C-alpha cells in the first residue's frame, strides 16, 4: 500500500549510500528494514499489521497487463493425456500455491466450468482464514517453504511468488513442491518478464519496489 511503499522508497537513497550502492540481495537488510526499524522481513512483519496486510491482499488481486495466463496457456491441450488416466473427479487438477484470495482459482473455474478435478487454494493461515468460501475450490493452509501436502496434482501454479525472492530462495520453494509431483504434473510459473530494452515505467517501478522491500527483482528475458 502507499503508506508502506512510500516510506520504503524514501529510505532507499540513504540505504544505498550507506551500503556503497551495492546490489540488494538480502530480504532482511533492505530499505524496508531501515524504514520501519524492524529486524523482520517484509512478509514476517506484514501479518501483524492488520490494516496494511489487508491492503496488501487487495493489491494482489489487481490484474497485471492485458492478458492473463488462461488466455495464453494451452490448458485443454495439456490436459488431453491427464484426462485419460484415473478418476478425474477425485484427482487434483490445479493447486494455486500462495494464491492469496483465490482469484486465479475463481478465474479457472469460470472459464472452464466443465473441467473436472479438484481445485485447491493454498496460503498461510492468516491469509486463507479471511477468505470467504469459494464454490468449487478447496482452501487449505500451506507454507510453500514446507513440503507440498497435495500429491500428484496436474498443475502446481505460482503467480507473483518468485519476484519476491532472490534466485536461491526461489530454488528452495520449488524444491518443496518437486517431491509431490507425479508423472503428469507440471509447475506453472506466472511472472512478469522484462525485455532487455523498452521496459514500461510500471514494470520498472515494480522492480524498484521488489528491490527496496524484499531484496528481490523482476527477471529479464534470457
């Protein structure tokens, strides 16, 4: 929210000066830490700030760009082989890992209402307990740093998760899900990818926010 990010960005110039303008790679030694005088990372601090945490949850529901993943990902083609194996009704089709208020689960059910299979929304307790019941969606508490509890799902979906963490932390998150995957499972990563040139001002601003608040970044094309 504005009252959080504004303070962090105001702390950024002095923080960079104090640290010799080195790249920020720690999620605790950041301008956020300086702005709020806390040893906690942003995600450790937020849940105890009731209003700010609510604003953050709402901000995660804001659409990014003009296309969503359902408009570009060949879902039905990917499901062709999966549909032929086992009981579709009982198997898990989609796990939204760290999915917040579940807007992607809702979008999936709305666009593909005929699809069979369970849809599961996962997030921390303080997030999912504020989420009203969603028709056709199971809600469960899951910390993505811990072993994935849902085994053999077709899709494990991560939206706007990895831009919150440096590379080695992203690898740790993925390692928590890989042992749960089955033969037909796939991991879907839904992130903004920046071009080498011509980055929009909105994307550039988000990159700065990720660095200042979380010691992370938006990734560029390889």
